C-alpha cells in the first residue's frame, strides 16, 4: 500500500529460496519511485547477524523520476536452517534512525540438510585475476574457492588436497584475447605452484567449509623492443579467460576408512590490470591521455618528459619498471 506522502517503495527477492546444503543466492532489490524527480537512495542488505552483504548508494541508488530499478547481486549462503536477509533504504542518510523516508523489506532463504555420507561440492568461484607490476614483472594470483559440504551425521576429516597437473588457464596461455591474436613472445607467462588453504581440516555434520586454491602468475616485462612490450598485456584488461582445474582429496567420517574425492572447476575469470600499470603501458604506446589517466602516474611521467620515443630501450628496461614500482 502506498502512503499519502510516500516517495518510494522497496522489495527484496531471492532465488532460489531453498537449497540442499547451500549455494549461491541471486538477490534482486526492487525500487519504485513515485516522485516526479529522480531520487538518490542509500542503504544496505544485511544478513540475520546484521552483517552488511551489500551496500547501495551512488549511481546504483539513483532511481529515475516516476521510474523503477532493479539492483542485482549474488551471495553464498551456507548453514542448515532459515536465513533472513533484510533490505534497508532511505532518501536521507542511509541509516535506520528515523531521519528521512525509510523502508525495509526482507526475504528468507532456507538451507535444508542433505542426507548421505559422501562429501559434496556445493559451490565454487574464481576471483578476477589482477595483475600488478612488482619486481620487474606483471604479477597476479589466480584464486578460486571451492565449498565442500558434509551431509553425514559425523565429523568429516579432509586431507591430501592437490590440483592435477593438466589444468588450463584458457586464453591467458596463448594470448589471443579480445583484441585479436596478439604477438607476445613465447615464454612470457610463467606460473608457480598451486597452494591450498587450509591444507587439511574437519567439517562438522551438515556444515560447509571452503578451500582456497591459489596459483601465482607472472608475465615477464622484458620483451625485445617492439614499441609495446607490455601493451599486449594491457590489451587483456577487462578480458575474460576460462580457467579449468581438477582437484583431488581424501576424506573420512571417522570410521577408519578414507575415500577419494575429485571434482573439476571451470569458471570464466576477468583479467584486470592495476590502473597505474595500464596508464604506463598506454603511455608506452602513445595514447595514454585518452585512455585511462591515472593521476599519480601522470604527475610522475610528466616529470620524466614523455616525448621520449616510446620504443626506446631506456623506457622499457629502466624507466617504466622504476615508475611502476615507485608509484
Ligand atoms: Ca535515516
């Protein structure tokens, strides 16, 4: 029902609202603006413990005149039982303090127990790969979380977690991303060793725990002068690559028997570069000013007189690494 002077209305929806074991919930915050002018709303969505899982404000909180808006986000929900999520929005200070026009909405998500004795993977996600320039190379870490669930009535022990060697980093390996085949010399991408955190652990009955798998990545900055060594790398900013790996582990529910478990994770991962890295690399190719100017790098680079030939070896082998590592 719309009150006499109500400026806006809100609702919160979730999908799905029921799970076995847990998983990813997609939330939709729906806002309707009854005013003849745009509204700027501020607020949050919190879980049953009052922890904020999503903040709303700025551009996202701007609702067009006489218009509606949906704000979507996802969140991982684990733990058997009912989980209540609450939305709060107001047109004043974003705080539930009686000041401004304030509205609440809520939605409930139920996680049901799963019966069985076998370990179950109930979710996974890989973070963006973010390259930064350190020690004369572009460095990043691929990081993926796998959520494991214990459906049994006993405590479950997990150990001997390992990633199989035949993993794939998709297009990141052959450097043929959105801008077309890019001619980066072979051997530019180096990978380290997979680590798992934690290495072994217990999961309580009907509970979920996550493992983080990490792989260090490095793209060497030393490339013979082509006028654009790292410019090829920069071309990947905002591109996606497909990551695939298989992990194995052993688990036991305390009866002295150990079982082998294996699963394959496949995800699309966004590749991003540190803003200063991008700025410097675009400068290298001569069109920095129109791309993504970074205040810091502009000042420093201005000092270094950028009329320098972008292909000059002094830039590649000394100046650029110096700037990148000291900004
Ligand atoms: Ca308020």
